[in-house]
C-alpha cells in the first residue's frame, strides 16, 4: 500500500515539476517577447520623431526654399522673396538644427550644417541692416553640400522606417 502511495506522490511531483518548468519557459518567452516589442516600439517611436521633427522638416524646407530661390533669383521680386520667404524659412531650419539635433543619427554633425548656420546668421545680419543683395557678394554663400546632406539623411531615415514597418508585418 505504501508503494502505491509513493508512486502517486512521485508521479504528482514529476507532473508538478514538469508543469512548473513549462510555466517558467512560457513566462520567459513572454518576457523576452515583451522586451522585444518594447525595444521595437521605442525604435519605431524614435524613427517617427526623427522623420516628423528633424529629417522631414529639414528636407521639405531645404527643397522648397531652393526651388523658390531658383525661380526668383535675378527677377525684380528677388529681394522681397529673399526677405519674406527664404530668410524666415532658413530661420525655421536654424531652429530645427539647434533644438532637435539630438535626433540626428550621424556620429558627427555634418560640416554643411555648421556652414548653413554661418550662412543664415550672416544673411540675417544683412537683412536687419537693410543691405539685402550685397549679402550675396560676401564669402558666406549657401553651402552647396547642405541640401545633399539633408536629403541623404532624410532618405536613409525614411528607408529605415519603411524597413522597420515591413519587418513587423
């Protein structure tokens, strides 16, 4: 009789240990899945912020102001376009660069970003002084690599965002 009870207790102990082991494995899987989902969500949120607060606005502003400048340059409306459209747009770019630089992924801030800030600040000084066109005769032209650096950063981030979404599907 004692042998039968021992077998039942041993069987129950084995079943209990097996159930605990299975529960542990399942719980560990759920924890890892939760961590993976959390890391994914954090990464996706950062990508969204980078695109909506940094790379996207910079790209749109640089593309738009470049097109506007090319259209207005050499016309009788250039000075007004420069004062009322281009300089204010460049001010928005400066604000983004100075307040959202933490969203930049490059290991170093591109030199063209610093060149743009110098260009904008000199441009703004000429705007305030009323000299206008004389500004373009000085040695702080719009940095030619700035638009390309901004466009490359935007395209890279956009592709990373698309790839992240595809990976989740």
